[in-house]
C-alpha cells in the first residue's frame, strides 16, 4: 500500500525512513530490478583536426672581435647573429636588444630559453632578467665564471609583447673571450 503523504510504501516508510531516497513520486527501495543496458547509439562524425603552428627565432651573441665583452648595469644583451628566424611573428632590433612578438591572440604560448657566459662581476650575485611584456623574470648566480641560464613559458595576449634580456646585477658583467657568449631561443606555439 502506498502512503500518499510520504510517497513510500507504508511499512518501508515506518521502518526505514532515514534510508529512503525518493525518485519523483516513487520510493526507490520499492522499485524492481534495473533492466539491461540499451544498445550503443551511432558514432558521431569526427571533428576537425587541430594544428599547431610554430614561430621560431634563435639569436646568438657571437664574439666577432675575439675579446671579452662588458654588459653594463641595466643594459640589454645585444645579440649580433640571427641563426633561425622562420617567421614574421617575431622581430628583433639589434640596436636595442628588444625582440617583439607580434603574433597575438588567445592560443599563443611562447617558450623562451636563454643563457649567458659570465666571467666576472664586481658584485655578487651575477643577475640577469628576462623582461617579458612588462614583467622581469630574474635569474642569479652567486658565483662568477658561470653559465647563467633561464627558461620561461608564457602566453601572449591581445597586444604585441616586448622581450629583452638585461643585466639586473649591481655592477657590470664581463663575458669571457669565447666564440659564443650568449644565446636566446624563442619558440611560439599557436593552436588553430
């Protein structure tokens, strides 16, 4: 017998009300067993395949004059040899040391890897920072005569972004007399 006020069978309601879960107008414990699973419906059509476009630029500070080089406080690393520039999405100004990422939009991620050979500085730590769109990402080393390196993965929004590597230490940094004194690689990933 169904108790219309409780929507449960009378005996069950009186004895097990705290365990009764109501489904619509039925008491779940008074239902019969679950039936077999129905057939699987037809498979939907395949969606479009996405692609990833790459934007790449690699620049090197090549020691043209066979000598040590000094980078002053707050000064950028001026790269003098562009090794790989496969896209117009990234440009470089060799007077200012500024890279400009022109490819904007919501699906654009950029990975930037860089390193600098530092021979000495009058103050420690030796500190370089990657400037990316208004934010400095610093890396420092408490030792002289080291390779300092950094990596950054970031997203470019709706406006072009400037990227520059600067000496952010308290004194000038001397780069040693080696063939390659610094390098930066910028790789953009755009999902379309």
